[in-house]
C-alpha cells in the first residue's frame, strides 16, 4: 500500500533546511516513477494544436528570448496551479524541500530564521547543532554566507549555501545588537534533527506540550516528552495542555500517531477521492498514554490540516476540550507524484473527514471554548507565538489550565459521590 503522509509548508525557514513559505498542508504519498498502467483517452488533436500554437507564438514573438524548457515548465505550472490553491508543479529543489520537511532531518548548521523588516533574523539556533554550539543567538541577523551577501529576493540561494555534506565547512557573517562589527562563525555542517515537540511541567501535575509542526519524528518525540513529564512529576499527569496554535500541519501519519497516543479506539480520519488509494480510513489502537486524564487542545486560525485532524479526532471522541479560535479549514489531500529529472507534481486527490464524518474544508473547527480577544487583551494576555507556554502572559494557556482544574475537581467529586 502506498505510504501516505501530510506535510507542512510553513511560514518559517530553517537555514540549510528551508521550509517553503505558505500555509497550505498536504497529505502525500510516495509513488514509483509513473508508468502507463492502462491506455486512457489522450488529448484531442485540437487541444494539442492550440498548445503548440501558443508555444510557437511565444517562442518567436515574446519580447525576451525564453528557452523551450522554461516555456514547458511555465505551461505545466500554470496548468497545475489553476486547478486549486494547493496543487503545484515542483522543480527538483522544491521537491527536495518537501522530502526534507517530512523527515525533519537534513545536513546543515541548524539555524531557524524568519524575514523581519527586510532582515533575515535568527529565531533560534536548534539545540545541539553546530550553530548553537558555536554561539549563534536568537535575534542575530544573517548578513552573508561564505562572503556572499544574503539575497532577500532569492533566499533559496542562501539556504542552498547553508546545506552541504556533513563535515564540510561554511562561514556565516552575523550582525548582533551592541556589537560594532559583524561576527564571523566557521561552522562544520552536521546532520540536524528538527524536533517539533517541546514540553514543560506546570503546577499541579499538569503537562504542557507544544507541537510546532508534524514530521516523521513528532509521534516518538511526543511519547518521549510525556514520559519525561511523568518522571519529573513523580506520578501520572493530572492533565495535559496540547498546544497546536499556529501549527500549519505536517505528516498525516504523524497526525494520526499523535491522535492515537490519546485514543483507545475509534476512527481518527477518513479520506475520499476518485482513485482507489485516495480513499482510506485510519483507526486508533488500544492504549491512552494519559490513562484518561483530562486534556485541553489549544487552536487558532493558524492551526491547519494535520493539526485539524488531531483536533477533530480528539473533539469528536470527547477526549479533549478545544479552546481558542476557529481553525484554518484545510481539509483537502494532495499527493506528491515524482516525475522525470527530479521534478514532481503535488496534486489534490481527495478530501478528508473527521470521525463524525464532518468536512472541515473551508470551514475549520469551532472550539468548545471560544476565547474573547477583548477580554484577553484587557487581562494582559498576548497571542504572540513567542509567549506560548509562558503562564505569565499566555492568557489562553491560563484558561486551559483553569479548565483542567475544573475537570479534575469535577472528577474527584464524582468519584466521592455515594
């Protein structure tokens, strides 16, 4: 059976890793090089003639000289992208980005960056990577890579320069606040593992787990994080806050795996499409890592696709309370199909549904507890991603912990009832 996975096209970039810009999320499957399994009706000669006529006109009369290869790729891009917002033609570099983002592993220096006011700012150096060990800090500005200035019009070029075979060296020039001169770091590239899960033990034996995106490492990372929280607590957790805010999606298998960690049984997600392998159902296996302890899932408008699979499954099975804002509403499934010469197409092949059979496409999921933004601001709350997990300023986290405490108190009262 073909391997299906959903992957993220997030709004950040990891230097030497490079998540593509955008918010769409796709369910994917790897397939073998395409072959003609059966003869199907071909393109009519009239349509083929029309395409040939347009290509010939552009080749001869367009103001600039354009190669046949560029014209063909442009035609393919236009054809695929005109289908819907999530289908696309992928050149070898773009295809490689997708494969890297699903595995969460690459060879580079380990710096997560974002564009900020026309500058390439370091969001964070990934723990244990060459950049972190060398002293690169959050807030630094990347100026150049191997003496080549950062080109904001072509960040992929910078990303490519950061990548390379493990053990090879690369030089990064960085500007840092209060430092009069640029700093230079010579780093040896290494295998970098991008972890999508971070956790913290809150007061009262409540665990906090944030998943930033879904990759092949997410489910095992989650299981390890829960084990660490239990050990730190010295007992089973009294509750868990699962933070999926601004999580644009990721690998479908990971979304199913995360849902399965907390569910004993039942459907997690179904999908329906024209092709036989675009129709599937994925179910939970016995075993709940929290043994029924209450859960709150934090979501917002940036929670999309794979995040919505998890949120929808836990909500439909009454396993968790959803708190926050309406989710994005990305319920279609794309399949990545490898082509010749390293190219690929990402094609919408089906739509998925929550366990109740609901489609969230262009609708999203409404939380059980909708947060009042005005009240949040009035109470000093902040919805900035950098504050997520900080009880002092994360108003929605405060609400989530309060909700868990009420649920826990209610369960205790019920257990004591005659």
